[in-house]
């Protein structure tokens, strides 16, 4: 290169300043430094197993600065998981804004999940337009870190739905068009303010038409409302379904229904983990509300080489540490024995996070949960 060409070079730093001056705000960034596309914080979901499969190579959770979908079948615990995420967000000083289109949130339920009602703003989601405009207004009104929970997109009407008739054909695709426009306006402000938008949605049966309909339905049995624009804007899509090989309900020792068995699949992940799965229970019929986190750890690690089984006894061996136990005592042991708990957390990191990064073992261990292996009737809350 000639000396004249070298002399005509402009440092990237100066070019960034020029572009930002033209835009009137910081839109150009050096990705080696602070930038809005980087996830600076992750909000725990309430499930260590789920947190460990969301982002390749680390324990994560719900990403700030991004839009996340939590979609599920009925009674799979979408609102219960959202309540735990809200409680965990509040612990880090964030303001939670809860949009409720179903007028179904019980304050005592939120408190049972760990939420502080003094730092939670509840808003009735009267229309899609109102929710989106309110998010835009709040992002511009405060520098406080915000977490928006929209419960749920599927049930929130458009203004034309509220004011119009009951003919479904009169408002075809109205909501999808509104959301397409809104996402193009909100994605960048959400990233700039390091806010989090968590959209709760419903899984509905996919009924495709045409000669390939049956094959398409077998490959993808579910769809979610909102249109394609939402699919593109989500950085993370968490789908909740029930177990197939057994009842998806959890019962107490007297036969009362107190919770749900939930299978989780990452339908989309911009963090390198799309398609990964895990499973856990969500309790909602007892004083303890939310994900049964420690109980699910057994399913996550029981097939690890460090776990051996002989009859009804398991043995955890981590270096010089050896612990023999029965599965029925797992939850009590992992809560009360701190050394055992720490070793199990280390094993989750090895088995669920590090092995996936290194691509060790069969891919089926990471992408497919066998219902026969993913749960055990021996586990109790003892």
C-alpha cells in the first residue's frame, strides 16, 4: 500500500464518532468494548437446569436487552415461571412491569413466588396497542432497569377487536401487523436500555393445509400466535409441554393435584443452544409455589459417569469426595448438606454445560429427554 493511501486512513474510533454525531445518539460501537448487543446480565428462571442449557458455555437465564418468549400448553406453568423470574429480577434491583390480559394474577400467588409487590407494577393489558405504547413510554421515561412481562400475547386483543363485532374474519392478521410494526420500533430501545421483554404465549395445535399437511404437522405439531415478526424478534423461545409417557400432573400423598410435570424445549436460541431440552416439576397447589429446582437436578446428572448405581442406592464420586444416597432422600440431602449440594452443582456444570461445549457423548443426551429417564417416582420433597 502506498504512503499516500496510508496517510488517507481514518481511525475506526473517529469514524464511530462521525456516525454517532450524524445519528444524534450512539448507534455505532466497537464490539470489543461496551455495546448494546452484548448480554450484560441474565435473570435466573428458577431452574438451574434450564439456566444451564440456555447459553452455550455458561450458566445463564433470561437475557437482558432481548425479547424472550415463554410459550406453553395449558397448565404447564407459564405464569408460575414468570412469577419466579419476576422475583429474581427484583432481587437485582429491577422494576418489574406485569401486563395481565386475563385479570387472573393473584397478589398472594406472586408473594408466594417471592415477589415484592412494592416494586412490581401491575397493568391491565386492555389492548395490544396499549401494551406496546406503554412499553415505549416507560423505556423513555426512566433509566431504571425494567423487566416487562406480558401475560399473555395470545389473549390480548387489538383495539379493533374490542371495538368491532364478534366475526373473526373482520380482523384477520390485525394483531400480527401491529406487532410487526411495533417490534421494529422496540427492539433497539430494549437493547439500549438493557431491559427485558418476556412474552408469555400459548402453544396451539398446528393445522396446516395442502398435500403435505400431515407430514408438516408431525414435524411441528404446535404454533404460537403473533405472526412471523415475533419469531424473528425473539432471541430466545422457551416452549413448555407436558410429559407424553405419563400423566403431566403432580399429586400429593393423598391424591390431591398440586402441580405439573413440565418438559422444556428451546425452540429458538441465539446463544448456540437451539433444540436443547430439560424437565422439571412446577408446584402451584401448595404453600410452596414455583419450579421444584433441586428435585430436577437428579434427572440432570444421574447418568453422569460420576454417578453409579447399585440396587436402590446411588453413589456420587467427585475426586476424593464419595457420597452414597437413595433417590427418595435426594431433595432433602441437596438442600441440607452444603458440601453435597456444591458437588452436585459442579457436576451439573461438567455434565450439562462443559460436555455440550466440547461435544462429548451422544447428541441425544442434550437434545432429547426420554420420559422414562427424565423423571422418577422415588423423588419426594422430604
